[in-house]
């Protein structure tokens, strides 16, 4: 696989230059361990500034852990987490949330375009209230969703109203949070704490880092003793500056947002190029950095033969992911190959 | 703190040049995620070659996770883990092993110089065998120990004989395994599988990486489905090459060993300079990269006032840690400051 | 509620005379604790004799624990358990299996009449095999099922063939195992170890005890250290004879089977009386001690007004449960009341 | 072993007549399951009346579960529980508290006569406050202690003052709570909520039941959703009346207290008879229903040869336990046998 011949995952891409530079700078001298370095403080402050509120911030290694531990801070083992049936925490974390919570159950809701509806949430909360079934306590939303769509601020507030009614805390899986902000063109606060999100897992990995997720507690009560939870769960980096310094690189001059805008734009170009081709249908509206498209099987084969790498995904459609490092040329080359095979 | 004015921790040091170079090389192009990249295969092969055996290798984020998950692969929640009362898994993992195993108990043994004796192990195994107390199943040894000493191959084999008698599996916490190999001047196999170690957690972090521990199963039965365990526990890096490529940098030309030798040599120079000074006593024999020393309180204060950073540790003695990045000049400056205050 | 005016649950009934007599006899003198009494040995031997094989037997307090701990003995936290979507372990144990296993996931299959089909099992095992999803390890069957049907020996053997192909261990939730044996009129071994069941949870509670479930391991490897697991999980009764002596009462002269036959016969009488009445439809074939029936809403109301207690259940039909203590008179009175309201 | 020839355990004794009678009465008719019966409400009300406060009450199967789940309701997996080094939860629950909490650590304090001192508690709380070690959250006291002594109300209040200072919640393991009340001759409230106890596990088993522990939350905030916790952990009895009705038998006419007084009096008679005999020394002051005594080895052998059953326990002394069913004649026979062997 030539490096750039892939739309397989935004996890395939490397470290963006600004994050790399920050890491290099952090590597020039020794620093205290376990987050007592200057970079970690700076990155946490940067996130507080970004969200324009006094939130609690923790840096963890990866998304599985960030989501699982954030959810564990909301509920106990006998509680349940409501999420969409396509939610990553259900389909691709190998039971991470169940493990971190010592047994909480995920209750699967639904809704079009990978988005939970208030009605679906209400249905799940109210269908059982006896002690023979886990009690709903958390609500998990993925922003942007697993199928590349976004919740609008209005949708989030409507969901929050249901959450309030049933005393649910709202967790946001922000594996592609940056892409959602870029797509909606809103201030980050508009789709988080101002819309009633209690805790956000903000991914740096998919945005241009080697690794590193920020768990941002807007509801600071939930963060009580969270540093102990992280330590025990193997999520306290000794040389934490190698997570936090790259985050500083992302935060400075809104690199995180530029990276997301670039990825979204590449996906838009890709979607536009694909739409209208014979036999090619977009499965979901393209709103962020992924295009979910039904491609005729021979087209898929030809593309793969030509060296293109991508996954078939939910319900068998092809998922084409762009990242900060995707190029217009790469998109155009792919489109040309598609057209050539048709 | 000027970067180099510290003997606080080998976790304060940065990324060594060879690891950095490998990371840079890995960053040149996109790569598949979740360990399917070329670097991860190369690093795992490198470790198999290093240990001269067909072991199973996994790369995890940090030592807490590596030790906790390795121990969880040995026993169940109702089993116990025998370790020295000074063992890091007991004193500094915030209950990580208990969490990963869903409740296993650590049974604390003892022995001089931070090393478990066969007698102490046998005592712990035999004092209870009823079902009202967790059943011993794992034996955890730290090599080098938390107080900077090493188990010889003979000592390890004697311990293995006890382990065999009571059907215990042997885990080695190798946070400073490289330093132990350097100190003992043995082939790595001599103090691992040839001495009956079932699973080793080989730290890269303290040896010059940003992060990344290799869990090496010599007893491959214990590794059954271990990749699922890692994933669920939030220890599967999506961009794994940023852990494994630096490991390649360490393994090539025995950088790992040179780094350890250098750190050990710095500690030796430090110990030699301190020994014999009035009121200064080494608490433990200096065998690897740490010096544990009783310093008069006024000396400690003066050093700290001069900007030196180090921790007081077990029983109140000062722990002076060297790393791959410690310099002879730094050691000599420290010694001069000590002598000046006496 | 007059005692007998209920078809709500076989859990509403009391202790049968033979179990009571055994308990009274066990109460005549002091006995060693924690299962070292004569009754526990006798009951375990009785079960080995009943099943005609050298199985391992443990007595636990209730079904939630029996099922959860038996399943935990099969798999790890990152494994999954395949069961029917109507399975009690999914719908009514409040996440007990997830808790006891520290996070295992239940994968929900289906099939008519509450019974898993081999095809459904195979589908669940094969749809995912990557490490991002829990690995199937256990297969749980309820015999008799939650909707009052039974697996035939042939059906069980066909399922075992799939289990063999995919290395699954088979757990049987025998909350109403006695009723299944009575219904099928087979030797208990025919629908357990001879059909490839690895571990059975055989309920005494629903068969006439105050409490007490026997966990019977036909696959004795799975029972390794199970007594420690029970103790840790709060399932080791100190005065165990009050569980095991009543079991002796059930086993002597096949009281367990007579109790089940009686309950099944009452349900048969009930079903026969209901079938053919206008607007009344049996939802599932009546095979054991429960009748699942669609009753017109006004009929339900009238019955409840008349003091009858029963639950509406899966999909809204009425579940009418009989037990060892149900009487023919009670059944006939109920039927008369139904007919009167029509 | 003739039934009465034992001082091995108060767990060896049977069901007292009043509990038996209540159970028989409860067995006369069907009753709703899962605690919705009249007996459970009555028993819970009885305990509220007994303690003269509006506490939350739950009935569990055994002491391991009661203690483990009560402690789990206080803290998270990364917290710690402070208890005496002789505490049953440390020495005889097979890691039950660690399991129920998913990994909490027990921190072992000390103090004479099996009782924690305020100083010991303070030492444990203050010796570590970093995130590398579990954070103390719960304090567990056994009343009466494992060596048969009692905390006075004054001692309890002094401990509560420390608990307040460090925000610890206080759990009381009341395996022999009745014996403590009888010994101290105080109102039950004096050594529970008035002394700052947050949650009490009040044992019925050792007081004359077949099984059944009441978990009594004086701090009702801790009881939030506790019924779900019980259900998930396999501690919700379907036929709960067989636990709660016997509790009604104990509560009526203060049978629980009479049973405890009787057991205490038997132990007093035993202690008085032993004291002063040559070579015989009481290890701990006799305050409740157990006598801890150093008996010469030949005396022990003779007694065992004569059919007496008792355990050697902490530090090798003989533990002689009396119960509601111990008789004066039995005590006198034992004493005669001791004197005869001297």
C-alpha cells in the first residue's frame, strides 16, 4: 500500500506537523512525570479556554479507555448506558464499558442517520423500571456519529430535556468531535456544556496525534477522584508530556479545527465526485470526514486491485475516511479510478 | 528545575535519539491501525530474536496496565498474587492488579534487599489453603527490584522450584529489566524463560521511549485471547506503530542495552562518590541505575535549595535515579554539591 | 390475595412437605459449617446418582448467582455468552452475568418458541471474529425455556454440534429443569451430559424449596477452584445444611420429579380449559408448568378484580404459572371465572 | 460428633424455635416474591423500630455478601477500606470486598484486643495521599470484634471523629452485633447511628437463623439503588419471606437479644471456669460469646480425643464459641473434661 492510497481509517494517518513540533520541543529537556509537567497544565488550560468554561481535563491513552472510564464515572455496575445501536461503544470496544463499570449493560436505541432520537431514549428508559433490569443512568452520544452525521445543537438540547426528565448524565464520544465542530461551524461550547453534555471524550488521535484523548468533565462532580480511576485502570502516562505537548500543538492557532476542516473538505470533494455516478449511492448524508457509499461489487474489486484500501462497514456499504493528511490529489485519483471502472 | 538537575526518576527523561529516529521514520507514511503495521511485526520479531525463543509479544501503553493484565491472564478474581512487600504492584499501582483481575489479593512476602526468598514464598502459600482465603496462583518478581537490586539466575531458579511445587505461574515486572540484564551481564533468556519466567513486562518507557511496554509471554498458553483482553482494557493503540517503531529503535544495535549500561554506570559513579562521605550510607547495594542513600537532613535541604530534585522513598532514604540521559557531568556536579554541604 | 388465588409465579409457592421434613431433621442437632455437614455430602451424592455420572456439585443461594457464576467459570471478561433474546440471563438478572464475569457481553440469538436454533448460534459466532468485539465462548440454553417450551434431546445434540465446531461450552439454565425432565419423560442424563451440557444450574427454589440451586458441572475442568469463586461472591452458606437437607428431601423418592409432574399437569389442565374459548389463544405450546395465553383485556380485568394474580409478560400475553402447590380446584375455579367473564 | 459437643462455631448451631415458628407460619400460604410479601415489610419495620430511626433495610443471604456489598456502596474500585488486621473481611472473605468493589484495597490497621484505634486509622489515612495508592473512603469496624471484644460507645465516637476529619464512611460488620448489644447493655442506636455508623450488617445467622443478614443503612444516601446492586450480585431472594419471617421471629419479644445474652452468659461461665486453671490463659478479655484461650497442647489433644470440637485460631489460641443453643451442662461438661486432663 503506498501510503496515501487509503481511505480505510483516519487512524492510518500519522502525526501532524504542529503536534510533532510540540513533541520535539517537549523532548528537549527532562520534565516531571505523571502530569506534573508544564505541558499538561498548558494543554488543560488550553482546553478550558477553548470551551470557555472551568472544566476538569484528563489525558488518557486511547478512546476505548476514555469512553469506558468516563461512563464508569457516571454509573455503577447495575446501571445501564443508553446508546445508538451503531454506537462504537457497543460495536467496537470489545466490552470496554462493561469491563470498566464491572458489568453495566448497554441499552440499544435507534434513530435515522445513526442518531438517537428523544423518543427512542424515552422508550428505553420507560420500558423497564423494576430491579430485575439495569437502571438507566447514562446516555452516550457520538458526535460526529459512526456514520458521519452530526447532532445539531437543537437536537442535543431536545435530548438533554429527556435526560433531565429521567436523571441521565450525558456522555459524548467525541472520536470525531473536531469534525463535528467544523461541520456545524459552531463554538465548541454550543454542542457540549451549553447543550447539556456532562462529559466529553475529545479525540486527539484521529485529529493528528500519535495517541491521546482528552476527557473533559463539564459536570465536575462526576470527575471526583477521576485521577485515581485513571491510574488504577492503567491510563496514567508516566511521561504524560508526550500526550499533552502534542495537544498543545493542536490547540495553538486552532490547528485541531483546521485539520478537521481539511478532512471534512476532502470527504465533501469525494462525496460530490461520487454522487450521480451510475450505481453509486450515498448511504448517509456526508457531514464530516467520512463517506458511506454503496459501490457496485466489481467497482470495489477493481479499486482494491488498484491498491486502494477501505473497509466495508455497517450493512455492507463502503466507508471512505479522510483525515488531516488526505490530499485533494488522492481524492481525485480515487475518483478517476472509480470512473474508469464504471 | 533545569532539565538535568534531577535524579528524581528515570521517567523524567525524554525519548532517546534512536527511538526518536524510528518514530520519525514511521511517521513518513500512513500505516494500518491496531498493530497490523510493519513496525509492530518487526518489533515483535525483534523481541523473539532477542529472547531467542518463540514467545508471544504485545505492546501496551504503560507499566500499570502491562503488569495488571499480565497478572489477570494468570489467575481469577479469587486467586492471589505473591509479591514482595516493596513491590511496585503493591505500593504504586493504585490497585491496578486487583482491578484488572476483578478482586485478586496481593499476598506480601519479604526478603532482604527487596528480593523475595523461596522461604517467604513457601510460607505464604502454605499458611492458608482453605476456601476462605484467596488461593495463590501467581508469583510476581520485580527485576531489577524497587530498591535497585537484582535476582541472579540462581536465585530465580530456586524460586521457580518453589513455584513448581505449588503450581504458581511466574510474572516478572521488568520496569528496569534492561538495567538488570546490563548489571548481571547475562543473555536475556537466562533470567527469563530459562529461569522459569512465564511472562515478562519489559519496559520501554524507562529505557528511552515516550511510552510503551512489551508484554512477553514465554508460556504461550497464558497468552490465549490476550489481544481481546488488551482491547477491552483500553490497551490497544490504534496507531500502534508509534509504540512499536520506537521499540525497533531500541532493539537495533542493542540500544536498549547501551541505554541501560549507561544509566547503571552513572549510578555506579554516583554511589562511589557518595560512599565514605561522612554521615552518608547506602541503604541497599547499588546494582542497577538507582542509588538508595541515607543523607543527613541538612544535606538534603541544601541540595534541594540548589535545585536538585529527588524523592525520599522507602523508609525515608533518598532515591537517586539515573537514566539513559543522565550525564557524568550531572553526577559530578551533584557530588560536588553534596561534598560542599557536608 | 388468598394464598391459592395466584398463577403469578412458581416463586410464590412455599416449601413442599418433604423438603420441610428434611429441614426439620437437619435442625435437630449441630452440624459443621460451610458444607462439611452430612447433608451436603448426601445431597451431592444424590445428584451424582440421579445424573448417573461423577459430576461436581455446588449448592448456591439463588438462580442469579448460579447462572452468573457458572458462566463466569466458562469465560473471561472479554468473552461473550450466546443466549436467546428471551433468556432470563438477559432480561431478568440485572446484569448478573456481566458483573460476575467483569464485563462479558451477552449476544442475543433467536428461534421460535424461545429456543435457540443452531443457525442462529452459528450466525452470532461467525458474524464477528475481530478483537474489537467479545469472543464467543459460552452458549446458554434455558431448559425449560422462558416461554414454557422444551429442547428435545435431538435439538440439544444439534446445538452441541455447533458448539463443538466453535469451541463453545454449554451452560444450561435449569430454573425449571425438573419440569423439562417431566415433560420430555427422559432420564436427566439424556438432556444434560449425554447431550453435551457442560454445566447445569438445577433450581430447587421453583421445585419446592425455600431457596437453593445446585450447580452441576459435568465438565469437571470448568469447576476448578469453583468453591473459591462461590465463597468470594457471597454464595457459600455457613449453615449450608439448610440448603442441602431440603435437597435431600427433594431427591428421595423422586419428589422433585413428582412436584414437576404435578405442576405440569396443572398447567396442562389449565391450557386445555382455555383452548377453544372465544378470544383466547395460546401464544406458545404448553409443554411444562406455564401457560402463555392471550386473554381479552376485559377478561384480564375481571379476573384481577376477582382476586386472581398473574403477570403479563413477553409481548403482553398473560403468563399463568403452576407449581407443586397448585391444586386442581384452583385451576378449575380460575377456568370457571374465565368462562363466566366471556 | 454428638451435636452439643462443640464450641467450634456459632455457625454450627441450628434455627432457634421462635425463628422456626415464624418460618412455619410464613409457609402456610403463597406469598409474592422478591420481598413484596408481608413478612419482609414487617421485618424491615421491626428493624426501624428497634433502631428507633428511619433507616433503609435489605435482607441478604450471608455475611460475605452483606459486608462486601455494603462496602461497595461506599466506595469505588480505586478507593480503600480501612480495617483491623484481624478483621474478618480481610482474613476470611476470600477477597469478597475486593470483588464486589472491582478492586478496592483493604488497608490494615491495628490496636489492642482486635480494635482499631483512632491513631491507627489516622496513620493509614495520612501516610499516602498520592494517586498511586487507593484513596481511603471506608472504615470498617467489627462489633463485636473477631476476638470477642466490644467497642464502647465512647470508642466509637472517637473513631467517628477521625472519620469525619477524613471524610470516611463507617461500616459495621455486625456478625455478632447482638452479642455486642447484650454485652454493653445499651440501646442498639447507641452503638450505631448515634455513634456515627453509616451502615450496619446485622447478622441473623449467628443469632439463630438458618441464614439471612440485614443490611441497615442509617446513612440513607449510601443506599441509593442498593436493591439493584443486590439483585445483580445474586443476593435478591425470590422467596424472601424465608429470610424475613425468621427475622420477625427474632425481633418479636427481643428474642435476638435473649439469644445473645444466653450465648454471652455461656461464654462467661466458660471463661470463669477456665481462668485460674494451671497453664490456661485467656488471650483476650471475654466480653461476648467467644473465649480465646491458650490451652496446653496435651489438654487440647485430650479434649479432641474426648469428642470436643473447636478451632485454633489467631496466633494459635483456642477459640471456644457459644451460641443460643449452647447449654450450661455442655459448658460444665467441657470444664470438667479440662480439669480432668490437667
